[in-house]
């Protein structure tokens, strides 16, 4: 049974990723927003979420919630 698990995972990954990539490409084609604009927005989103200021405010928020709970 364990020997079959590796093969099963390989098949799921191969087919699942291919199908997911195809679906994602269809959505991107339909949205009519240039890829460069989407990449730029994604980059800015990652920067804001990973910034020290954002992390500190999230930690402060969590502290308040934990204090009130």
C-alpha cells in the first residue's frame, strides 16, 4: 500500500497541477488585465503584507484580541 502511495501522489500532482494551470490561464485570459499590471499589484501586495509595520500592527491587533478574550 505504501508503495502505491508515491505513484498516486505523482499522478495527482501531474494531473492536478496541469488542470489548475489551464484553469488559471483561462481566468487570466478572460479578465483582460495585462499580466504586467497583475504582477505589479501582486508585488505591492506581498511587500505590504511582509513589511515590518504590517507585521507589528497584526501582532498588536492579536494582543488586543487576546486581552479581550
